């Protein structure tokens, strides 16, 4: 069963406020997106070699996506 509660609510009252620290909210934002939990679950059962390949693929796709969104001269 899924909780219908924002992830940030579990961290209320901690010394380091949400949105600060090493991830600066990026991880929280990612985990609140649809499909993020399934992606993390799948990633955790993969072999280390397959994980590295997936990270390389994702980085290459992100670079391609960045290039596509740049305005053309």
C-alpha cells in the first residue's frame, strides 16, 4: 500500500531543513515524480555492471535531451 503523503513530511523537524544539504531537494523532487519508486526498485536488483550501463545510458540521453532543447542559431 502506498502512502498518500509527500516525502518531505517525513523529514519535518530535522536539523537540516528539506531543500538544503548535499542533495538540495533534487532527490526529494525526483522521488516525488511518478515512476521514481519503480525505477529505484528495479535499479536495486540489477547487477553492478548493468547499473553502470543504465547510468551511462541515462547520462547520454540527458545530453541528447539538453541539445534538443537548446535554441538553434
